[in-house]
C-alpha cells in the first residue's frame, strides 16, 4: 500500500519514480568489465576483444527482446517489482481517442493479495491466469497513472485462482470472496476513491468458470450470485451467455481465458498458420464432463470411428501442434460454456467449431466471430460431420482467410506488455467505452457544463 494517501504533488512523485528508474539501475557491464580487467590484466587485448563482443552480444539480445517480445517471462515476481517503477510506454496506443485519454490507477496491494501466489509457477500460466496477465500488462502500460486523482478507473489486483488443490490440481477458489472483501476493506479505508463512487469505477478480474459468482459449480455459483461487495463495480470475466444469468448481473467485459503467447509462438514456428493441415476435425479432452451435458458424449459415440475425426480423451503436452495441424477444432461446452480451446484455435488458425448454446464470446468489436468460426447448435451435434462437410465445400477458404488475419489472432492473447490490438488492449478499449462511470470524466464534463 502506498504510504501517502495522496501524493502531495503528483508530478513531483511521477518525476521521482522516473529518476529512481534512471539511477537505480546498476551498470552491469562496466562493473563486469572492470573485474575482468583486473583478473586478466596481462591479456589486456584479448579481454578488450572479449568485452566488446560481450557488449555487442548483450545489446543485440536486449534490443532483440524488446523488438520481438521473444523474451519468456523468466521470473514474474521480479518483472512485477521492476515494472513497479516504470511508466514508460512500450507502444503507442494509437487508436480511439478515448483510449488515449484513458487513465487507470493500479492499487499497490500487499503481496498476499497477488504476487505471493506467483511462487507457484502455474499461477501466471494456467487458463485462469488473465488475472495475473492483465495486472502485469497494466503496470507498464501507457494508461497507468500514479496519481489516483487523475484516474478514470481503479484496478484492484487480487489473484483468486492460484490456490491449486493438492488433490486434483484444480484451483480452489473458496477463499475468493473473503480475499476480495478484505482487499476492498483495505482500499476503502486507506483511500477515498471506493467510497466516493461506491466502487463503480473499480475494476476486478474474475477469470474462472462462472466469473463474478466466484464458485466453480454452476448451481452453487448461481445460488450465491455476484458478491455484494463488487456488485457496483466492473468485472472482467471469462463467463458470458446471451441469456439472463445471475453470474453476469454486474457491469462486465467478457474476456478470453489465458493462453500463453509464448507457447503459441513456439508452436507457430514449427506449424505456420497456412501450413499443411492434415487433421480434418480435432478434439482432445474429457468426453464425459457434466451429467447434464451430453454434447461431448455424443461426439465421442458418433464420430470416434470416423476417419475424418481425430478425437483424443487424454492429456498430451503437444496438443497445440495438433490444433495447428487441424482444419476444424471442436469447442464443445464443458463445465462452463467457454474454453481455452477457442483461444488456441483462433491463435493457431484452426477454425473453431463452437458447440455451446448461448455462449457470449469475447471482444465482439474486434473479433468478427461469425466470420471466423462455425457455430453448431448443441441439438445438431449428431450432424456435425455433415455440417462441417458443407462448410468445407462452400466457404471454408473465406473463413480461413478471415481467421488468419493477424489482427484477429492477436486479439485473444494477453502479452506481458500491452500491444496494440492484443487482449489487454481490447480490455482497455472496452473500459474506454464505460467512461460514463469515471468520476474524473464526469467531473470534467460537469465543469464544462458549468463553464458554458
Ligand atoms: C512496488 O515497489 C515497492 C517498493 O519498492 C514494493 O514494496 C512493492 O511490493 C512493489 N509492488 C509491486 C506490485 O511489485
Ligand atoms: C486453499 O485451498 C485449500 C483447500 O484446497 C484451503 O484449505 C486453504 O485455506 C486455501 N488457502 C487460502 C489462503 O485460502
Ligand atoms: C468508507 O466507508 C467506510 C464504511 O462507511 C468507512 O469505514 C471508511 O472509513 C470510509 N473510508 C474513508 C477513506 O473515509
Ligand atoms: C459459411 O456457410 C454457412 C452455411 O453453410 C453459413 O451459415 C456461414 O455464415 C458462412 N460463413 C461465412 C463466414 O461466410
């Protein structure tokens, strides 16, 4: 938690942060070289040559990393702490005017609410990790402000999906409500911004199955509903359906589940998007999931013997290459309607076959879902082969052309630093459409009304 409730002079504060960043960075190379010279004084020339090569090699590595973002997030907690001091924009957020003006304050919560959980490496990588990824990306984003009085939105970074069960490895989110309540308690007593708006300009992430209901079982989730404490706020959630549902009775943005952009990039190196696709229709996953939901069972029973279908029930680490080799990727509902398969299919250029009645898909303003996917009603799943054959015979190449547009494939991936058009960028764009909730913007417009 920041020591001062209001930086006495926000500009000064900002400048101090910049200065810290500039002078706080140790000069590794010099130090290194100095030591080498002492040790190998007699081999001066040789050392000079070595140092120079080392220097050029390192600067090559550094610039290369910056340009292509090939760097793996080696150690997340360190990245978070470093980015703590940074406001440097990585990429201009060049588009909607409202997005350029958008300002987001990120609460600096004690680590028990977020970074402590990162000691488990899965926390920043598994399918619910958008809660981590969005936080991380915001810290270095151009929209971040260190002056809360200058903010339109307040991001509350609480990681609730990283308490993995020792029994089955699934995230246990039983503590989610109390952890969030405790965080809200903290920020509402230490800062004036929560009370001022009753939380309506505050943003949370709910990246697990039933989103803002914070429970993994649908019936319990529905009975519990959205916790009172966030009911006024904005929730970024993976869950979304077109019909009435208690788990979306809150201002929200539907976001994709997390898929590591590095894993996608690694797969694409061996399997380019327009490469050979020797699998016609692909699905890997549990075939019986939910007693209520027969879809996967029907797929298995009906198409397992069919040579056009490649269906696998067991986990396989290399499954992304299978997606990249497939023409159609089946995305039937599981416990929840959404699934990471959707993101991986799009990112790897396999036409997603969405079999989840009423699902509401993420970022509809950026991803023209009807042009890049095939939707099959749950009741029609028995006719799957026939439906896909017709698409293959008519408009498959149109769909693939739309799908393979890099802008589409980028929109569902959360990078560790915001990139124009990526998933965090889409979140910011969605927030910029909710500026009517911004206390600052409403104050500015009230001021304008008054002036005229
Ligand atoms: C930000 O930096 C402060 C001081 O260096 C540190 O105490 C805090 O944990 C950091 N916050 C994050 C989110 O890294
Ligand atoms: C994590 O989940 C376990 C149950 O799997 C629970 O006993 C424990 O209290 C949870 N941890 C926290 C910090 O809530
Ligand atoms: C916000 O409201 C709560 C409950 O009324 C109160 O306990 C808290 O002190 C208030 N916070 C501030 C900063 O005034
Ligand atoms: C492809 O054809 C199907 C009917 O076979 C149609 O429902 C769908 O909208 C078409 N998609 C595109 C992108 O043209």
